[in-house]
C-alpha cells in the first residue's frame, strides 16, 4: 500500500506539470501581427543584416542557438551554384528564393531587401535551443516555409515531447507556428525534424514573448538593493 502511494506520488512528480501546445496556421501579415501584438515584450530575430553562409552548430543569436539535426544535404539546394561555399553539412543563412523558401520579413515590412532566412539546407532538420540570456519567456512565434513539399514528414517536438506531425504541404507554403509553453521558462529545445534529407525548409521572423520579472523577483531585487544600502551606511 505504501509503495503504491509512493509510486503514485512519483508519477505525479515526473508527469509534466504544464502543457505545451503548438498551433500551425497560414502565415499572413495580419495573422503574424495579431500573434506578436499580444506579447508585452517580443524579442525578434528575422535574420536581416546577416550574409549568406553555412552556419556551424550552435549558431548563436539573441533568441538562442541553432544546430542541424545531421545528415548531409545533397539536393539541388546544395548543389546549385550560389555565392557561398555549400557542402550540405550545416544549416545556412540564405537570401532570395531557394526552391520555395523565401524570407517572410518582406511581407511584414514591405521592403523587398528584407530577404534573409535560416535554411535547413536539405539536412535532417533544425534544433533550436531557445534562450533570452536568462530572461523568462512563455510563448513564441515563427514562420515555417516550404516544409514537407517533396515527400518528407516533419516532427515538431519540444524536448522529447512530440507536438505535431506534418506532411504534404504545397511548395513554398508559409506557415505561422505558435508554441505556448503554458508557464514561464528560461530555456527550451525545439526540434523541426524531417524523416529524410533533401526536403529543405526555412524559419524566419521569430518572436519570443519575454515575461517581465514577477513582483516577487522585484521585491527580492529591492531587498538586495536595501542590503547594499545598509552595507554602504555601515562602511
Ligand atoms: Ca543566394
Ligand atoms: Ca520547395
Ligand atoms: Ca528574414
Ligand atoms: Ca521543402
């Protein structure tokens, strides 16, 4: 009886205490603005201002770092001449139109020069270690373009939890992906995982909803400040 109760407690403790949810809808400026406009502080990464190149695993940005899920891309994406060295072993920052992948930023800004995006580069996919450098967040939005139009199935996971399986999107389909963590977190790992190589996709226009410090943390900071003041007076 006692062990039964204990195992029930352990089960309760090991089960997620919160529910992560994902929603995938068609991207438009209106749908994007509605999703991001409801964030009190949105930390943005649109890859503008970068230049075309392959990026090594752990490519670091203001919203965390990006790595390939492995597999060497060998499709036209990799083999077509472009203005940077590309052997298909890494993710790539790219511009223009790559087999249906384009920046979604130009749709939002109206500026056709906003043409950069992060490309899976025909590898098995993208792993994103989300981080705002220690700040808490509870929700995020990004655009996903040209996924699963040439036969791949994509699994979208947060940690080891499979949230969504997608397949058979049309060429160049632009989707708005919203992930709600259901609680404040300071880090999360998101996988866009293809079951095969050479069905490239891109992500762009990331917005992570930064959560303001809760009142208790502000009180704590106030306490620390108060202590420092006391020390100064003593000294
Ligand atoms: Ca190019
Ligand atoms: Ca395509
Ligand atoms: Ca962009
Ligand atoms: Ca594709």
